[in-house]
């Protein structure tokens, strides 16, 4: 029976079920207070149609039209906003006796707020260990009239100098509450944390109007938590307590974030209705790894919170490798990049109907298309399968029932199966392992491994010596490479294939060596991007877990396996070898159990994906509809064919004003074409590829660069591995095969000076010519002309300014102070001996600025401190390696192991050698005075 015959039997069922669903949805809309219009009923019919089509054997992409129609209708339904109470007036009077620059900045802020150019972002707070969304923290972002984001660092200092910070906080708070109302009924399923300023509590005139506004929005009380910073809580006095009580009596709870110590009077806070406390993962883990007394303090702290019914939230969680220790502390809630970045509120508060449909459709496919029946029904739709091994075919100990038979039947129809695995070993040894599990070699055409892709990355770095991390069983990866392994001190790069003893060790055992390696700026080649796998029922850490730790230290990581492009290039070649040619992407299906690897990789490649859920899925565990839907959102996988991507292309080192303008042009073009905004970047930087022995030159780490790109509107970052193959491509091949076929772009935006292809042969005219032939929209931007720059500027000019010590000029071109981000390493503790303790930071791949002393601002755990820093070789004490030493003014505490951002504000003096430590100490005192004067004016 072909599909048309089979699907015709569903006609009557579709019509009948669609009618019933339409009636039910109209009734539900009446209960929810919505108008029962035709679109709602049609949406119900489409839901049933999609589900029954899925049961009939359609793959996910075949339901695209129905889902696209449904998506539009759901957006229309959800657009019916709940009206908000009128906002009380807040007077933003013009500031006097401020600089022209400050006045301009404050006018921009005032204009943005008064014209409702304020975007609400949410970051999830999840339950542990389940990682289900329980709460959200709200953030606001202001936009100028040209759409550019006003960064807080740009206006907070100006507002404080003009004594307008309280007014700004109040205006943002009111509009944030209003925006939270407008999220609609979906937001009522969660509590949302909203920042509140001490200015709101201190200003008696405004406080009265604010409480009136809360009374008008009384139904929001169970869903809002007002959050104070820790310094604000420490400054609470009697008048504030009265006002806090006034808010608490209206049913609102409070939270305190970024606590700095564990021995606060928690009972007093609970009496004021503080129900939540946030502590950074760095603080808790540092205490837990300390002396027995420190660990006892953590336990006593948790017990006090439990005694007073205060929930603890661990925040700033960024690394998967930290989770075992965090879970061992028994913490119930977590927040951080690991669980979800701040995103526009609509991203998390989508209508429940849409999420339910998406999850239900995916669940139908992954549960109803069992291996044998599923592959038979898919045979007519696909010519090739990219099939994961561990978790799909076997569990490391035995084959899953029916797997081999299903694969044989699929291949009997003249179709190809390529096993695609993140094993960090060459593909030549995998068939023997599959033999032992009982999988016939006739069941597949080829095996492609992460090890195959990794070998190419290793080869292009030879003959440089490498530091190896991994077990002896991975030795075959290096056969025939003539590679020299060396101690860390002598190595030029790192090869990581996994933990040396993955049965006993954890990623925490490698933190010290990885910190030292990152300090030296060594790139890491990661042979297996997987974080963890299930080995016969036991969870085993993989190389990807160590790579995450390394990236957290600011290290540069290069991956070969899924979800990255190199392994898919090899897979396409294997398909071509089996079938004689590579079929169209619509005829290729990827099957896997890892959302972050298999499904995300297939999504990036533009091929359909089948997710294997349940106990068989060793990477992601249980597969209830809510979990699948949430995890797909978190990894950025589209449930249907996504909107096209129009991307800016460049290195984006520094993300300076020129880059920012290019990104705004990209966003404008993407909006015209209803496309997502992308950014195509190269890794490593082409300069590093062509001149590997050059000294460090980067203005931003990869983590910083990607964060800045997202801040300026990039929704999808597409990283190209800059290697021999890419460097040798002709301009036409780069446009047609890389931009169009590999990345699947709909359009590109770049500067008029962009050069590409072998020997930089391609220019703007070539890009437009080849792009037009391939159906690619191309826009060339003369950045200097359009923004009216009087002189050339760019990343190279910023580097020149830094080398000359002109950090102020560098900051002007960047649009913010030049900032380095790294972890504090242990030093000689000489500063502490002199009475000026310092945080020692290795710059790694960052460019080295002029040696000398700088006024800086240091941010740690979200709190910014004034500081003075020295970068250089410290000739007075005879040090060799350059080091950045930052002294935080008026700060007491241990900074070792903390993540710091050091922003360079102004150069103070050259590095010099003193006659002795007393002379050095006297000069440091003068430097601190100079830094205070500079920072007071900035």
C-alpha cells in the first residue's frame, strides 16, 4: 500500500476529529476570555491534521505547511494582550552641570524609556536535578531610536554622576511590571524575579504612587518576586523596613542576589518576607573545596535557610562539569548559561498550545516509528541515513533488539547507511567493535568518527609538540601521524580524547592543569564533543566535559565531531562513495539520541532528524513531551524548517563600532526577508592559521565575542573551521559550497573591503556575482562612509592603540572599555605582603597592551569595583612572564579561582624598576590615588 492509499483512509477521521477539536477549543477560548473566532477552530483542525499525518508515516518536515499555518494562528491568538493599569508618572528632569557626553547619554535613556523602547528578557531558574523551568529572572534592555541596544555600562555611570539612577530604575521597574502583565496567561504558570532599586524604597513620593500601581495590579502578587542586590540589603534601615513591609503585606515576596558571605542574619530577612537567596556557584564551590571548617559553614548556611523556609538558588552556573559537586550540596534550584541564556520574553512565554503541539508531534514520531516499522516507512522518503551508534544501535554492551534487521532491510532497497559516531578513534577500528556486538557489516555502508575529523585538525598543527589528555585505548587515533607528545610546559597545543581513567576520575580532577594550559593560551583539539555517555547503565564522562571546563577558563577549543561541520563533510563523502552522488538534503535523515550533538548537528546541516527518546537515549535520558520541547528550545533546534538566515561575515574580533553597524544592517535586511540574523565567524582567526608563530593578538576571547554578537542581535552563530581546505577554496566554491550549501544561508552582509577565497582573490564584486548565481542575497556596506567616520578604524587600529597604551582611544573604537575575561590564578602573594593584595590574571590569547599601570574597573559576580592594575614583567621582583595584576580598591576577600572581567579605563604610567620594595610600595600608593581621580571622572 503506498502512502496516498494509506492516507486516504484517514480522511473521514481527520474531518470528524477536526470538527470535535474545533468545538472543544472554542469552549476553552470562552473560558479563557478569548473571542471564539474562526482561526481558533481552524487551529484545532490543523492540530488533528498534523498528528494524524504523523501517524500515517510522514517525517517531521512533511508536516511543514500545516505547522507553519498553525504557528501563525497561534501567534495571532496569543497577541490578544491583557490590558495593564495606567503607569504612574515619573519625572525625568534634565540634569545640569554634567558633561555634554553624559547629557547625550541620559537623553537617549529618557527617550528610550518614554517611547517604550524597552525589551523584556527572561532567564530561567530551574529545579535541580530535573532542570525544569520553575522561575524566571527578568532583565530589561533599552534601545536607541536607531534600534541599537543601550548597554548598561554606557549609561549607569552617567546616571550616577547626574544623580538620575533612581529615576531610571523607577521608570524601568514600572515598565517591566507592565511588560510582565502583557506576557499573558502563560506567565502565570511561573514566578518572575524583577529587580528593584533602593531608590524605589527611599523615594517616599514615588513609593506612594508605586504601591498604588501594585494595588491596581494586585493579581500579579503571586507571580512577582522583587529582587535586591546584596549591598542594598546590607544598607536596609528602619524607614526602608516599613516600606518593605508595605509591599510584603500586598503579597509580594523578596529575593537577594549575589550574596558575598554565608553568615548573614537570615531570620531577620525572612521576617521581612525574603523567600529566596542567590549565591554564585564560585562562592559555594570555593567554600565547599576549602578546609573542613569552610565546608561546615556551607552546611550550616543551608541548614539556616531551610530552618527559615528560604529557598537557595545557585547562580552563574556555566559548566556541566560543576554539576556533580553542586548536586552533592543538595541545592534545589539553579540559574546560569548552562540552563538557558537571557532571551526575549516571548521565547520562553510561548503559548502553551504551540508547545503542546510541537511536543506531541515529536513524541508521536519518536514513539510510533519503532526501528523496524519506522525505517520501512521512511524508506520511500530518504535515500541515506546518518545513524548514531551508541544509544541508537547499541548501549555499549549489546545491540538494541531489531536494530540490525531494520538496517539490513533499509539497505536492501538500494539506500545508504553511514554510522556517524563521536568516538575519538579512527573509523577503521569501529567495525570490529560492532562485530563483537553482533551487527552485520552488511547493515551499513561506512563508519565516520569524530576521530577521523580530529586527525585532520591534528595534522595541520604538526610538527608542533602536543600535550595529551586521554586513555591509552585511544592510541589508534595517532597511528601514522608522527606526533610528538610533550609536557604541558613544552607543548604548543592540547589533544583531549577523554579522561585518563573515566571510571574513577571526574572533570574536577583536571581543573588545575587546564587552568595552567589556558593561561598559556594553548588551543585544545577535542576528539569527542560528547559530555557524558551511558556505558551499560553507568554514566561516563567524555572529552567534551573537559573541553567545557577549558572554555570556562577562556581556552580556545576546536571540535571535529557532531554537531560541528568537519564530521558532516566526511559523512557526505561517504554517502557519495556508496550511492555515486550525494542526494539532496531533503533525502537525508539523521537519527540520534543526543539533542546537543545529533539533532542540533542535523539541524545545522539542514537535514531532517529523528530523535530516539526514552531509555534508549543515553545522552539525554527520559523523553516526556515537556522535556523534549524544553530541551529543543535550549539547544536551538527548529521543530519545522526554520526561517532562513541572513548573516554578517567577518572575524568580529572586538565587535567594535564598525562591526556593530554591520550587524544593524544585517538585522534590517533580515527583517525585510523575514529571516533570522546570523553571524559567520572563523575559528581559528585566519591570522593565527597563516602566522601560527605570531604573538597573541586577540581583542576578545571566543566566549566574549559570541556573547557580544548575541547582545547586538545575532540569533545564530555559524563557525567555520579555518583550515587548509577552506583557505584553498576558490571564491566561487566558497560562495556556492560553503555559504549556500554547507551553511544554507539566504543572504550575507559584509563590508566593502571583505576579501575571501584562495589568495584573497574574491572581493565584493565577486561576492555579488557568485551570490546572484546561487540565489544568495548580498549586501555590501561601506562602514566608514555610512557612519561618517573621519578616519579608518577597525580591529587593527584597536590593537595599535593598546600596544601604545592608548586604552581610551581603543575604548572609543570598541564603544566600551577594552575588557579581558579570565580566572584568577595563584601568584607569589607579594602584593599581599606589601599591603596591596592583587588578583593575578594570565592574558592567554589576548593581545598584550603596553606594559605599565592602568586605572581599571573589575567585575566579579556581577559587581563592579574600581581598581588599579599593572601589566608587565614586574622588573623590581625579577619576574619573566608578563602578568596582569589587579588591585581592587576598598575590597576585602579572597579572589583566587574567581572569574574576573578587567576593563581598562586609562593608562597611568610606564612600567619601571624600583630600588627596593619600599619604593615600590610608595609608588603603588601614588598609583591608587591617580586611579581614584581618573575613575571618579569616568
